[in-house]
C-alpha cells in the first residue's frame, strides 16, 4: 500500500493516503484486523479526509514497515446493515440543487434515497459525519455566502460529501432536507448516531 507514515506521539502514527477512498479503505482494514485480534495494542483508529491516525502501537516503526506490505481492498458501500435516516425534502436549496443536477426537485429525493452512503469520517461538530457515495457528476459547491444559522437536522451537500447538522450552527452547505433524528446524544453509547465506517440510507419520512 502506497502511504506516507508520520510519527504521532510516542505510540502513534498518522498515515497519509492518496485520497479519501484510500483512507476509507485503510480505516476499514484496520478496524477489521483489530476486531480479529491481530492489532490488540491499537487503542484508537481515527479517519479523516485523507489520513488515518493510529494510536497505542508498541512499535510504530515496525507497524509502518508492515503497513507497506498490506493488501487493502476497496470499501464497498451497502454491504452491511445501514443506519436509516427518515428525512423531509424541504430544504431551502432543494430547487438550486435540482437545477444543477438537471432534474425536477421531486427527483432529488429519488436520487438521494437510492444512493448508498457511508460515513467516511467525523468532524466539524460532535456527531457530524461526512458521508460519501454521490457520484462526481452530482457534486455541488458550497454556498458562496455561508448561512449564519443552520437548524439542527438539516441535510446538506457540499463537494463530494453529504452531511446532517447535529445542532444549530453556521454552515455553508446546500440544504436539501431535514430530519428529526438525534445525531448526538451524550447519554447514548456511542453518543454519535453516525460513526466512521457506518453505511447510511436516507428514506422519505412518513
């Protein structure tokens, strides 16, 4: 596997990959190997857009050398049980996104609900998952002027990602839908409804 491995503290490494797909694949492989018991010392596996942080290594240098020899298969979304998010397609940017996609607004719901999404990584705010899955032709830019307040539960699109705002906050994503799902609950284990590696499917709320 072609990666760049950087030290991260006394027992960790930051693995830089070629792109988001490679980072997602490495994250999935690390989770699989830890689950099988071949990485018992690893304490954290934290994916990001193009990197994966691995901590708790007894010998980071030996791990880096072994990693170069790994065969890491690509991730295939939709193979596991998906987290279902019922949504209403009532976002203020729905018409604009539909125009960019070259379809009527009602058809945006068909596209989004038919797409198998996957949580690539989390960030921005507790419980906010960056979801991949939309084909490149459906990527839309961020808004030229971000909103000062986006309601909790808003479903947005930006570049290659979809995401759901877990709480009210400023934001510049194109908003197409809303959900009543609780994305972040400190009393729940895990607190985040969407965790890295999880499959996600949007459904039309009834």
